[in-house]
C-alpha cells in the first residue's frame, strides 16, 4: 500500500495548495461522499485509474503527475505574503514548465537551455561572502550576456533568448516575484498586477530573480528570505546589489551624470526612465551607495513629489504605448506559446491539448488562432 499512501499524500498536498477542502475536491471529482477521498488521501483505499483521472482533472494536473517518481523541486519567492496562494501559483508554474519540457521533446526543437553557474566555479572565482561578489559577478554577467551599457532596455529579451521563460500571473498581494530551475531550463514569475501598476519595478525584479537563477545551487533555500519576522537575508541583499550593479553600471552612470553636485530632479527622472529603465528610488540609492550624493540629498530626492511626477510622465511618454505580442494570452511566455502552436500545426497535439497548454477553453483558442491568421 506504500504507493497508494504516496499518491494520497500528493493529492492532499495539491488540494491544500489550492485552498480546497475535502468536500470541495470531492464534489469536483464527482464523489458523492467526501469519505472516499479522505480514504484515498490516507492511503487506505486502492486507487483506480478512474479515480486518478477524476481527481487529476479536478486539480488541473495530469495523471502522470501522481504516478511518476518526483524529486523535490523548489520555487524561490521574493516576499511571499500568503503561503497558501504562493503554493497554488507554484503548482501552476511547475505545470507550465513541465508542459514546455514536453513540447521540446515532441517537437525536437533546438533551443538554448538555461543552466545555472556551478557552485565550484562561483566559489573559485568570486568572494561569495562579501559585497564584492554581486558587484564583480554583475559586471561579468553583463559582458557574458552582451547586455551593453544599458541592460535595462534589453534584459527581458536577453533572458528569453537565453532559454529563460518569463511568466506573468496575477499574484495580487500574495507575492512580488519568483523563479524556478528544472530540466526545462529556468523560469521567472512576475506579478502582472504589480507590472501594470508599477511597471518600472519589472526590470529590477527580473535582474533580482536572474541572480537567483544564476546562483541556484550556491545557497540553501533557508538562506533566502525577506519577511517581517526575520527581515532581509544577506542573499536577498546580494540579489538586490547584483540587480543595481547590473542595471546601472558605475562607469556608464558616471559618464551620464557628469557633475553629481549639479544633478537635479529632472536629471534623475530622465536617467531612471529613459536611460536605465529603473525606478527613481533604485537610481537614487545607487548614487548614494557610490557616495555621489550624501544622506541629506538622498532623503530629499526620495521624498520629492515633483521628482515622482516627472518620472511617471517621462515613463508614460516612453513606454505607455508599447505593444505586446499575444495580448490575448499575455501571462505565458512568447517562446512557450510559439512552441505550443508549432506542436499543434505539426499535428503533434490536438486543439483540446493546445487549449490545455495555453490555459484556455476551446472557444478562446479558436478566437486566438483566428486573430493570428488575420495577422
């Protein structure tokens, strides 16, 4: 009965991750009595294929998910404020990443697959216990990934070109961003609600999560946290420092600002929005940490209402009309959608399967395909 206990345990974990009660899931799976599901979860009842199919469908998972041997895979969160909801989004993220691995397999597509740095090479080449590490590492990564002098303008495309999937889920207030590494490569999850309301944070969040992907095997998950109880761990501070150094290179900043004594609100707003594509706060802190402005100047700039208005107007003018490919299914990466469409057009998956991979119903997929054909 060990296998039934293991499957039952996984069912319980997935049910709880979605915030479902026994009665909720029993009803969705077609059971008239929740005791049946309770016995399954406790490993006290033999599970038939019909049971697994009904429960898997109710949870939005494949039957294989419960039958395959699974290694413990982790998702790293930045400020997870609601554990239950974070688990739900983790499950969804992992499912899409597993779908992507399957699509790669059946299409035989040749794509660049992201791989983290090895722990051995990081410990050999960098002082990983000091703030020199994120600074030197950021400079090396900027060169290796050809991010030029202004990484913020091309970071998103560069990450996608290097095999990193970028997902946009509406996380509400449950979390800011997350990342994940598995056999498919790497993925970053952003909060679409935050991206829409505070779009200038997106680039910094991408760079922050990029650090975690690159150093995936260097730290234990317990070393990575940012919460009210413990504050921000040194690893999270390293990720922030990496993002700042990567997006605002010191040499480029010095060249752009000229005389720090003469920098004003408009200069800060312009540089943040049009040059480095970061928030004004990120740029102000970078100036302060480089000792280009003092404490008093930093506080004045951070609290300047005029600066915030200038920045928002410049940002809106620069990026407000930016179009996005595949708007109808905007939470999924373009490279994921393209691969699913390729599999469908090669008759490797049905339209029903395509709908499942895109997280949409048949009618929505029909409309989506119609829009694509019309160009």
